[in-house]
C-alpha cells in the first residue's frame, strides 16, 4: 500500500485526513508536536505516530534520516497556525507574524525538500507518481483578498508561490505538487460558526488529492475540486 506522511495530525483537519487514509489501508506516518497527549491520534489503529514540531528544521532532517530508504507516496503538509486575528491596518505583534511564516510558509518547503529522496523513491510506484499536497487557504489568494489578517494571508500566499515553483521543478521527476483550500471548517482554527465539518472537508480534500495527476501539478484547489485564482 502507498505511504503517507502528514503533519499536524493530532486534531482538526489533519486528524480527520489521517483517519481516512488509515481506513483506506495506507501506511500512515502521522506527525504531531506532542504525541504523549495526542489521544485521538494514537487511537487510530495501524499508524505510526512521530513527534515533530515543523518549525524545528533540524528535527525535520532527523525524521527524514529515520525514514531513509522509505518510499513516501504522499507528503501532506497540514500543520498551520493563524496568529493574531488582526483587523485592517493593524499587525499587533511582528514576532507572531514571523512565527506564522515559519509554520505556514517555510516549514512545508523544508519538509518537501527534506523528504524529496523519499518521494523520488515512490515516484514510479503504482503508476500515479508521488505527490506533495499542502493545505493552504483561500485567504492567501491575492485576487480574492479582503484586507486584515496580514500574517496569515501573506503566509498562505507565500506557500502558494513556493509550492507552485516546486511543482515546476519537480514535474520532470514525476512528482505532482498542489496547494488546497479546505473550506471554512469547524475546527479550533475555523471556529464553531464555520461552514462545513471536518468530515466534509477531509472527504473533499482526499478526493482531489487522490485523483491528482501530473497534468494538474502546480494548481490551487478548493476542497470541492474547483480551482482557486492566485
Ligand atoms: N479551519 C479552517 O477553516 C481552515 C481554513 C483554511 C485553511 N485552513 C488550514 O488547514 C490546516 C489545518 O487547520 P485546522 O483547521 O485543522 O487547524 P487546527 O484545528 O488549529 O489544527 C492545527 C494543527 O496544526 C498543528 N500545528 C500548529 N503548529 C505546529 C507546529 N509548529 N508543528 C507541528 N504542528 C503544528 C497543531 O498542532 P498542536 O495541537 O500541537 O497545536 C494542529 O495539529 C492549516 O494549515 C490551516 O491554515 C483551515
């Protein structure tokens, strides 16, 4: 069966995606910051849970070494933070702004590059090629911007650009690379007033990711399969 590496797997959208890939029989490496308190994650049968703070780039390299020689078919960069919910013309803390960029923009690139050998090892398995799927946000769409939330919007625009660039560079290696908007989802980040539940979001994301081919690499998808403008 194919192998998935997913970050931020202990709650929210990441937990739901992990459950669904495990149910489908994938070999799942589920990374989270604090495995000791990840009760729901550890209750999923047959997966491997790894400790990883995605901003600890040395730890990312160490995890890549741990899995040296393991083919990874899908890297799913899910971990993310919102930072401060700043309104118009306001950034309340620039240290938090930088942390949002470290988690949402830099870490997915670091993971992609650290695990490139593992993805390349899977590129010709099961015909489909390896994939990098990164959970971004519609809020990173410059065309659909509406002000405020500077750090979050900038971080998701940055990862959209980074992953688009990577898609161009990895096409010849048969590795497809996309970013996805999960919808406005009822999680700790999305809040209880959000539009959809995690099941609806994860089902849609998984369908888009599973049907991805190299033809669609470099695109920015909504969870329902529609394309989102940059
Ligand atoms: N919910 C929405 O409406 C919505 C909309 C658009 C995009 N998104 C994106 O969807 C993704 C998942 O969001 P969610 O709604 O499921 O959020 P969530 O419930 O707040 O979960 C966020 C996850 O990211 C992990 N995380 C945060 N910082 C991390 C770090 N430094 N290292 C490792 N893991 C870290 C958290 O781990 P801890 O438990 O250790 O904090 C948690 O597992 C994010 O990228 C988010 O930006 C969500």
